[in-house]
C-alpha cells in the first residue's frame, strides 16, 4: 500500500513545479539599455522575429550573440534563460538566470525563474533558496511560495513546506494546487483523514482536475476504503481516460480484492499508456508469484530489471520465481544481486532476508 502512495506522490512531485516563468515583454524581448550599438538593436529585433515565429533555437543563438555584445544587460540573460527553459534545457536555463540575478539581484521575477529552472534540474536546495529570495522580494508572489513548498516537500522538510503552502492559501484561498500538495504530503506521512480533507477541498475548487481525484483515491486506498477509492477513480477516468496512473490504481484495487486477472488487465492498460511504468510491471510480477505462475513471473521481473537495473526488490522476487521453478543456480545469482543492492542502500533488514533465502537454497 505504501509503495502505491509513494509512487503517486513522486508522480505529482516530478511533474510541474509551480508555474512556468512567463517573462514580460521586456524579458522575452530585452531592450539593451547599456549599448546604443545598431548591431545590438538589429540582433534584438531579429531575436524577436524568431520568437514570434516559434523558432526558439534560432532566437537563442541570436540572444547569445547579443549577450556577447552587452554582457551587463540582465534582461538579455533572462531571455536566454527563458528560451532554454522553453526547450527543457533547465540546467542551461539556470546558468543564464544566475547571470541575470548577479546583474540584477533584487529582481523577484529573475529569482523565481532561477528557482523554477533549478527545481526542474533536480537541485531542490538551490531552488528553495531562489524561491525564498523571490518571495522575500515580492511577498505577493503566490507561485514562489507554491514552488518553495514543492521543493521542500521533495526534500522531506514537511514542516517548512506546510508553512509555504499555507502562505499560498493566505494569498489565494482558492488555490487548489496548494490543497492538493498538502494532501499529498499528508498521504506520505500516513495521516490519511487529514489528507482526505485537504484533497476533497482541492477537488471542490478544481472539480475537473483528474490528478486531484487520483490523489484522493490513493488516500482512500491507503486507508483501506476500496469503495471510495474506486468511486474517485471512476470520476478521474472520465476526465482523463489516458492517464496511466488511474489504471495503475484500479489494478491496485482489483489486486487487493484478489481479482487478479482484472488487476493484470488494468496494469497492462496502464503500461500501454506509459511503457516506462515500472511499478505496473512489478505489480504484475507480484501477482504471478502469488499465482505460482513462476515462468511468467520470471519474464516479468526480467523486464522490470531491464527498466530499473538498481531495483533490489525485483532481483529478490526474480530469485523467488527461479526458486519456484527449482532453478537453483539462477535463484542464487538473483538473490546475490539483490543482496548487493540492498547493502548499497544500507537496508540491513532486507540483507538479512536475502541471507535467509540463500541459506535455505544452500541447505
């Protein structure tokens, strides 16, 4: 059950980090204030034309040329950062925004954009600092507090994240994203009644947001309320029929009810929508083990390992499947790989379980 809630939470947190920074006209088409060079003016005009056409790569090249002519213009670097972020080059975007911030450290928009870029690049510590700076420069910036809450939540700083989300609600009482984020945080802490309350408020504010209903279903499922979980999933599926998470969670419900074939069907539907959904593959493997269908379990866990080579649990379960087939050398090899990975993770409890499995095979 906990694996499911963590999966849904990671899906939420690895998605959007607050709102994409939307540069003002000046940020997107910066005005060179420190140079009257006609060449620079022509470059900026050319860059604007490329942006208007949607040719971001060409616009970026022109902005970079402009930056070489006017290296003290913060808005040129902001424009570079914006274009890099638009192309999902978040580390390069962060580098550009750092230059903009260095030139204009009191610009709240630049600080926010730096936080957004760092968050998407995976630097939660740097993003938190930048978001905090943006919020201090502009205390009315809802997205800065929202982004701060998300990166703090990623880092496991629940108390400070809660404060940030609460500030979002103070500034914008109808901000459903804040309620959804708080609900997901409470699910991770296994505080299910509180989580459900927050997520129901998010659903009330955003009744057509399928992600909220999926999170709400996750909370009900973790609480063991399968009827409520299924109801929310049915609502979510109507809103977003191509959401792999919905079918994954439907599979969880069927699996809890021991309706294994329908569970496998739901997991396979999830995989058809998201071929990289390791959790769905692993869940099918778990069902095949329960059914003692060891050959199909082996095939499934080999695929899980191909997709996730550091997955210690997959190696352990693969060992169980080989053991069920009485393929002792293969079982030992899989268990030993699981042991190595668990040791690397510092998981002494599972190292002990693997050792017990190995001793049983070697007797």
